[in-house]
């Protein structure tokens, strides 16, 4: 019996792969292709439209790393296609390889008048054509972004830096032609994909599995392999009954929400993200035209602002769908930020800047924090989310934990001050679902709230590198809406999902404290210059706002709103969870360091101009103290100077080391540069445990199991060197401190 079943499945799979899939397009027709290679950075359509194009042939190589090539495609729809009212598409293969979209070549198609049509990507490789018009005239902006990820192996590469990437052409144009798409065959392909996937997830003991197998076999029998188009209707009829069988009454419910989660920078620079947003959003708008039930969410006000500046016509089309309630801004933050390293004020500004943009541009205020991919979540976040007038929180990343499995999927997250926010953690364990039967079964199987809750969220669509949902994913949502053996999958909005989940499980369990990610711990130390730039910028922003406000209030000076706002937006952007954590390519971090330098220069000007206003005319030297306490005899901004500043004595030699004493604390440093004693003189308490000196620097071998910039694995402890010898230890030049130098380390 099992052998016969295996043979039946093999027969079905072969028929699907060798007969059905190749028959989706009935006929093809050639197109004329010409190209213009952009000599430098990307240009707009108006400039590309006026360029000089040269003939180009299918099969030719194109695209240096990080380059742009414009393809001008012309031709005509064959007369017999037009008379048959055929569904006609331009089908493009820019040289796609197996793997995820968004990590290789991508394109954006324009009509001759400059209107964006849709994007071309590995799993979204078609462009509809109005057959009635007859003529074909399309411009395709193609980005030859190199596959830096190399299958997510993250091996060393020169491609991550424009200066070292070279000029070798990256891609071969494999296909660019006109095709007659057979809608009946395409629909049959979607039927088979859903049923074949579902069958694989069902236990052999269930009659439903055998019903599906029998129906798929009947489909093969009903069709003529030499006339797939003519017999597709018969094949669909053979599957109609098993597709119409309703889901179990107890079936889990999935709220299907389209998304793309576009990283604002990662294995590409921010300038490429600007184009990724346009490509993804254009795909979404095209799908909305085809499917009235489809909804899509997008976070990160920064990405919407980029779209408004770079593609205003497309932005207005997005605005219309936002008004219709189908294109839904979520998150309310400027970017999907890291939440471990930014200060509390910066995290608050993420919401202030993000919500302001969404309210001013769209008249909507997102009420869910949306951080599916950040590397852990500070216990301060519930308080900040609540203070920002948001009430829900979504993440998926904790499913990556390498040791402890998160015990809940729907719960109340309690912060350090006791504030709680209703939180969901999709059991599908991905923010880029393909709506496959395997994923749906996993979501139902893993859902931790069985017996209390009945629904979870299904975020679907290609992510990280963009792309978003595809028509195949929408077809799967439609077919699994009420299908026996499968969870019920229905299009929804975040508000619909969270409201329903909250209503059915108001007494959900409480998780108190940090949502710690047991992975990617190396992101707290990678790219030290980027991290220094962030912290320095946060301090400079405080200084600039403080003194500029004082100058405006006390002297009537004009507040430099635009300069401060621009600086904040740049700092908030660079807190994105692949920039500040140090997990991006070299190009991204070089830009980050340059951006921080500009922020420092601009904010220094703001601060000095404000101080000049406050100081007024005269030659006296003035000192300003922005701290809360007096320093060097100057009151802090609180106006509360200490009644008696502690006496600060110069360090004194003590044996082979030094003692530092400020009348409140006495610190003893030995000849190794280690702090062997720290006494709180007020409390009379020793703070350094015996045989556990402070200021002990330790070196560990940095060879993680997978990703160098990301992880610190437990095995790091096996290779330790304590720095207990110094090159020099002496008083500083002014005699006020002790300088300890470790200039070289011999690991042997």
C-alpha cells in the first residue's frame, strides 16, 4: 500500500513539474531590448528617458556590482493574442539564482510617461500588458546589487564596499519576452500547490490525506498531457470537492497580514533601500488592484519619507490606499530600531518622530509597536510604548533563542515600572511567511495558548530585502480560508487581530522584564565607531536642544528647528537594528561614521550659536555647565550647587601602585593597573571583593559558530587571556590621574 502511495505521489509531482508548470505560459513572442548603463549613482526616470540606448541581446551579461542598467523594451502583441483576449505579460529573468529575493538583482518598470508600473524580482517576475493596446513600450530600471550574503554564509567578501567591489559584470539576462499567460492553468497550479502541501502535513492515519491523494490522481487522469490548456478546467473540476471541504470547527485561525519588513540598511546601503521601498510598494499596489481583500502593513516612517521624496506619484497612490484602510502604517517609529543601545530619550523620539509623520501625512496614528526583527527588547520599552499612546506590541525574533523557548505567544509584557502592553509573538516563527502548508501547520502546532486563545498572526511576504507578498501567496490565503485539515487563514488588519485576541484572552499570562534574545550577543560590541557615534550624537542633541531652548526663551533667539530635527532623524535612522548593532556591510558603516561626523559638526554650531546668544556682548570668559550638578565651581542647570565640593587630591604613590582619594571614595591601583580596593568613605564599605580586582581587561578569541559580527557563543570562555601586565603605568601629565597602557598583547 505504501509503495503504491509513493508511486502515486511521484506521478503527481512529475506531472506538476514537467507538464503543469511549463504550461502556465502558452506562447511567447520576442521583444526588442536596448540598454543604457548609468555611469555612477542611480538617476531618476526623466534623465534615463533622455539617455542614449544601445541594442542588447538576451543571454548577455550586464551590471557591475552596485550598478544600474536601464532596459528599454519595445514590441507588439501578436494579433491572434489580441483577438483571443489573452492575458499578456512581460516575463523577465534578470539572472536570478535560487534563494531569497532582495539579495540579488531587482528591477522597477516604468511606462513611457514615467508612471511606475511594478517591480521585477525573482518570485515576482512578470509585468501585465494591456493586450488591446497592441504596442509594448516599457523602461526597466535594473539594479545589479551583488549577492553579498552568498547563501547566508556571510563569508569575507570585497563586494560589501563600493571601493573594492570591482567592475566584473554580475548577471546574465536569461529572459525578457512577451508571454500569453494561461489563467486556467495558473489557477490549477495554485490548487495543486495548496493540496499537495497540505497532504504532506497530514498524518497517514487521517482519511483526509488519502482523499487529497485520490483527488490529485484523478486530476492527472482527467487531463491530456499534450493539451494542458484545453483540459485544465477538467483538472480543476477533479479537485473542486476536496478544495470545498470546510475546515474543522476547532481549527486554529490565522490573521494573514501582508508585510515586507525592509531593512533600512544591511547588505546594501540606505540609498538602495530607497529603491527597494519603491519596488516593494509598487508590487503591493498592483496586488491591491487585483485582490480587493488584500491588506498590507509597513512600518518605519523613514521609508515613507524616502518614498515621498524620491517617488511622489507613487507616494500619492500609497496615500490613497492608506485612506482606504488597506495599506496600513504600523509601528509608529521612525525605523525599526535596536532597543538595547539607544538611550531612553532616543527611543521616545523614535515614536514621536514616527507618529508625527503618520499623523501629518496620512491622518492615522499606529497603536501597535512593530519590531519583528530587533535583537532583543529592553524592559523599559513597555513604559515607552504606553507613553506613546500605543497599546499593542508585536515581535517574532525571540523564536531565534538558542537555549530557552519562549513559553507564550500571546501575553502581557510587563516593564520595569510595572507598565503592561498586550503582546503577540506569531507561532509561525517567521515574519516572511510564504503561506505554505508547512508554515500553517507549524503555526497551529506551536501555538502555546491552546485552550485559551484561538487565533494568531501570520505575517506573509518576502522580507529583509523587500519584495513583499506575491500573487501566489494571495492565492494560498484564498484557498486556505476554510479548508479541511488546515488552519483557517483570513486577510485581516493588525487592529482586527489584536482586538480579537485581546477580547478572547484578556487575562493572558504576564512576562515581566526584558525580552532577551539568546543570540546575536556580538552585536553589542561590533563596529565600535558606529556605537560611539550614536552615544556622542545623543549627548550632543541634548546639549543643542538645551542651549537653543534657553537662548530662545531668555534672549528671543530663533530656535533652529530644522537643523535639530534633521540631526534627530539622522540619529534615529542609524539606530536601525542592522546599523547601530554593527551587522551591516562596510559601506553602511562608513556612511554611518561620516553621518555622525556631520551631525557633530552641525550640532556643535547650533550649541555654540546658542551660547553666544546667551553670553551676549563682552570680553569676559564664561563657562556653561549643562549637567545637573555643580562642576568646577559652576552651578548645574538645576541651580543646585553642592554646598561643599569634595576635596580632590592628586594621586599618590603607594608601594608599586597609586591611591586616588576625593574624600568620598578611595581607590587603590596596583602595579598591574588593577583596582584592588575601592572604599566608599561615607558608608565605610569596601566595594571590591577579595581576589576579584576591578579594571581587569580580558581578551577572548572571536570565532563564533556562524556569523562573525553577530554572535558570541558559549565556547568563547575556553580561550581567555587576562591582561595583568602593563606596558606603562604612571601619573597623567597634569598629575590628576593615573594612565595605564596595554600597547601590545602576545597571545602566546
